[in-house]
């Protein structure tokens, strides 16, 4: 697939994006023995995850009102231990203005006005992550039609998050091809297979969170097979389905346990606070989706 795979690591927000080996704690399940040489006892916790397409195209092009809305999103993100944003293209600084997460991804590119709007995939985390990699889908369709996907470098990003000493989870943030033209359907179908292949290569045996704007809905006939190829191909569970949320959307949060880390779907919801303070209208053309994921490692 299109290789945009410059690897970087997350660091505290004062030096966001520089390589920093402290972003991880060794291989998954690595034991931190006590002074007597005994393995550490299992640890557990919960992680609140938010996946949010923030509609960050430039004002007038965006289907939302980003200059007004994105600043309002910023402080609301602090309620979540891990935020995975899509379409964070043009207003990244506004999105981060009130964010308190210590670990942040550097946007790609750093200056969208000079280099194009990039992939729009960013993450904010209360725990460190490393090995941040970005990959573009193998193809796109439409510059001024069919949802204009070729205006951006849509794809997925990957990083290895450390939830506690010796407890790691691989986290994928993605934004798939939009549009309903025949070419879009082909690209989404092939991209779904490519994503499952990449997960198998990068995350064999490891615990996973895969979230983002899939542009795939289980109730749409043309989406059933591509969605199944991701879910079944990577052995994932959609948190919404696991808790019987009764709501089918194109934005998903999916999980998989690994050989040494167990992930459990606890809850799923649509946060109601992401609305304009004056009009009570949603702050994006996508509603955010959130989940609580229990972990033991």
C-alpha cells in the first residue's frame, strides 16, 4: 500500500513527536521481576477511548463550521484517556488548544498550507506510545467528485501504547475511502484486505484497538464483506456489537485480546456533550463514538 511510513514516537506535549524510546516498555507481556526474581502479579485497569471525525477541512470546504466548532471540542477531549481523531487537517493547533494529554502525535504534514492536508489522523493519550507509523491506502478515487478522497492522503496510523509497565496495546487509527462511486467500493474492499494483512504482519499475537472512520456500515449490503474482512481477518470484536448498543454507524471502535494482554468491552456510547454551546448542534458532521475497554496484563 502507499508507503508513507515515517516512524515517529510520541513524547510529552512540550516536545511532541520526537523519537523517544520511553514511549514503550519492551515487548508485550514483558515481566518486570521483583528483587527476588519473581514475576510481577497481573495488573488491570480501564481505558476510555474516543474516536472522532472532527471535520477539519478548511472553512467553506468543510461540511461543518470548524473555526467555531473545533475550539469547543478541545477541552471536551480531556475526559478520555485516548483520543483518535480523523480529518484533523487544517485546525490542529485549535484542536489541541485546551488538551491536557501529555502524549501527542505530530500531525502529517506539519504545515498543511504548504504541503497539502495530509492524512488527518492524530492521537492524544494519557499513556506513552511509540513506533508511530502512517500508511496511505494503495489508491484513492475522486479529486472533485466521488467524495473528493484524493484531496487527502487517507490511510491508517499505528502506534504501540504502554498502559502500564509491561502492558502494551497496538492501536490503529484509520480513515477509509468515502463515496459511493463504483471505484470507491473497489478501493474500500481492497483496503479492508490490506489493513487485515498489515495487522497480521505488525501485531501478530498482540492486543489491539482498531478505531476510526471506516466508511463501512454493517447494515449496508455493499459494506458487509469489507467489514467482515477486517473484523474476521484481524480477529476483532466491535465494542458496539459486544454490548448490544443497537446503533450501526460508519465510525467503529474494535478490540482484540493478545497472548499476554486481555481486553474486554465494557461500554459504548455517543457522548452528548460535543455540541455547539449556542445552537446545541453537533460540532462535526460525524457524532463521536466512545468506549470503555477493560484491560488485564
